């Protein structure tokens, strides 16, 4: 907000001289300035001058996160689908790549089928998204097939979602970090192996049907599994043989971990106890 006020002062103070100091900055400087603003303030820059009317539509970072959704809660805009209408406008008007996209789906809004969110995911799949965060406080969200075509993904964070890749899905070639919270891996994948050749960090918290998450991650370095059902053991055992793995944390799988001690290359913790094997 302070940054936006400074920008407004600079533009209005230079108007008398017909010189817009801010607008004359190079794009290499303007884009980082806009991306540091909350989305609401970035959109407000359209009133600074004619040159700024659509500049916000090209920012490569969209943080429609909890801070963003709480602003709607404060003014009561969740009624009449105000939240959905605003996000639809932001996504439709945006022009160009979106490298980072953070979304919070608040529990206060009523969404019949989450099809609006599916449309946003489709837009992302066409805009080279590299970092996707979905924090879901609403009804469980089924990740649509369009997300599995986001092959530029580097970072994926999901909560309260169903992640069930299409049978034809081969993997994310550039994905380096996965953090999944209360994610269900749905039905049987038919034994299809998901190839994640660049994956270095994997965290699973209270996920279900983990046995369907059949992945190959030869560069995995950090593995964190907590609160998952015992069917996660098969996946854990497979990943423990990744030659680059050096840090493992396993919690609440201790009733079925005797096979883990066969792997003797590194140290890890199980149920908060540090073990060296």
C-alpha cells in the first residue's frame, strides 16, 4: 500500500510537466515493482495514467492467497459470488505468462462444483506456470486434467485436494518440490509410474491412498511423510533407494517400518526419534 501511494505521488506530481517518471522506467524495473504489490493494489495502478491501464495484466506473479481472500471477507463481498466474479475478471484479463500462482479457496464462499477453479487451472496450463499453490479451505477439490499438462512446474503445493493423474500422464519433467497436505490420490492408477526426474523434496502430510502415488524420483534428497496410512510404506521403501537421498522424516508409520532398517546409507528420524543406520 505504501509503495502504491509513492507511485501515485510520483505520477501525479509529474503530470504538470507531461512527464511520467514511473512509466518511463524500464520494464525490468517496473515488473518487479508490480509483483511486490498485493494483487488488489497492482490492479489499482490502472488509474495512475493511460499507460498504466493494462500494465497489471502482464505481471507474472498472482498471489490470490489468504490475505487476498480475507479482504473480501472484511467487506462482505463473498455474498453474490463477488469473490468468484473478481477472480474471473483477473484471470480473463491477464495477458502473458503466469510463473507463480497462489490461490486460497475460502470456506466462506459457496461454490457448487468448483468448475470456476477448473477454468483458472486451464488458463494457467496455457501460461507456463512454474509455481502452483492451492490452499483449499472449502469442499475437497479434484485437480483437473489441465494441471497435468503444466510441464514447466517447479514447485507444487496442494491442500484438501484429490490428485488422480490421467492414465496417459508420464510425469512432470521439471518439478523440484512437492508439498501435499490432506491430499487423496484417488483410484488405482493402473500401475502407471509417474516420472519426476528433477524432484528433490517431497513432503506428504495426512494423505490418503498413497499406494496409488507411484513415482520415480532418482534425484530425491529430502523425504517427509507424516500422518499417512500404512499403505504409504511401499512408496517410502521404493524412494529410500534414491541414491541422492540424505534426509528422511517419517511419523506415524512406526507399526510397519521394520523393512526400513534394511537401508543403511543415511540417517533419518522416525516418530521424532533420530536413527542412524
